[in-house]
C-alpha cells in the first residue's frame, strides 16, 4: 500500500455485492430491517466501492462476513475481495471471513487464504455468526491467525442486523460483549484483536480490555463521531491514542460524513493523524515495508 499518498485508511468497509455469484436473496428480511435501522439501502459492488475510495484518495480494508451456518446465506467469496485488493494494492487491503463453525476445515481455508490469496487479516461477527468468541470450536482458525501474527476484527456492542425484527431475528447481542474477547486476547497473544465500533452498551468494558491487553485495538466504525461516548473520546485522546483506528462501516456510513464529524468531536489535533492513518499503517505492518 502506498500509504504516503493516502488521506486516511478506512479500517472497516464491507463487500456488499458479488460480481461472481448471483445475489442470494435468502434472509432478505434482514437487509430490509438493516436498511430501516441505518437509513440506508446502498449496495455497491466491490468495484464501485474501490472506485469511490480511489477517487477520494482513501485507503480501505474490505471484508465480507461468513455467517453461512447461522444465517443460511451464501457468503461473498473471500477470493473475490482478495483479487480486488491485489489489483488495487496501492490503496486496498483484503481481510477474509471464515465461519467459526467450520472448525478445522475453516482453519485450512484461513491458511490457504493467507498463503495463496494474500489476505492480511480476518473479520468475525459473533452475533451474526452465532458463537461465543471464546468457544473452542473457533480456536483452530484463531491458531492460524495467531501463528501469522495477523489482525482480526471482532464486531462488538449493539448490532443493527436484526434490530426491530421479531426476537431480533434470533441473533444474540450478548455474544458481542467486548469482555468476551479478554480471554481470546490472553490465549492468542500474537493475534492483534480489533474491537469494532463504539461498544454500546459496554463501552467501559471495551476500554478496560484495550487498556489491559496491548494486543487489543478499537476501530471507531458504525457511528458518527459526534455520537461517541465521552469516555471513548477521552481514552482515544490519551492512553489509547496509539491503538484507535478510523473505520466508517461503509456503505452504512460514508467516510466523508465520518471525517467531517470527526473534526468537531473533541479529538486532539495531535492524535488525529494517528487515528486516521498512522495507527493502521503500523497495525498492517506497512511501516516496516
């Protein structure tokens, strides 16, 4: 990645539409509920997303969420995202997602994606994937990530997916309590854990885990910065300034809106460059290239 040429690096963007596989409309009611919750129905293709970021001189980390076991919906191929990242290596990084229910077979896939496809990290969504982050069934996949010393993003806090649906669509928010990642951080010390989003209603728990475990980071995606809890801004300005990352949650929130609100959300000018880009450069290892 030619990070010197980029304004910022968005650490949290979603692949929404595959250009390889036909759209899987199974479970489309979750899409409609999410559209209502976020006030957005944008579904750009991977190529459209890359073009959008390139035009704005922004870097991006992109991933899908493999929740085939819980949701019964075909994932977007990890290989498709990795191919786009290779074609746009000056400004894009691919993370992969492997359903933890796939166990050892998932571990084999993770190893192949690292070695053959060049993925630089992984994404987990405990609520949507339906598992406790410390469940031993996920350990074979974690062991691969840990061995390669790669980052893994974990959704934390409330989820817009399932919000407003009967019984929340059967999805359990408790799996996304950031305190559940404390045990993961202990047993997989070489896996850099990124807790995604302000972790409402567990923001203090998230800050505690990040303060205690130096392999834990926080990305600020999914919310406009003007709504961030005051303690999150306080710690991002001080004790955690080197482990906080810009993320938008595109296309649910655009980077333009996020960065505009970021400017007036109480962040110190001296920490803003780290949050917007420099911390991501270090986490991805591009400072050593």
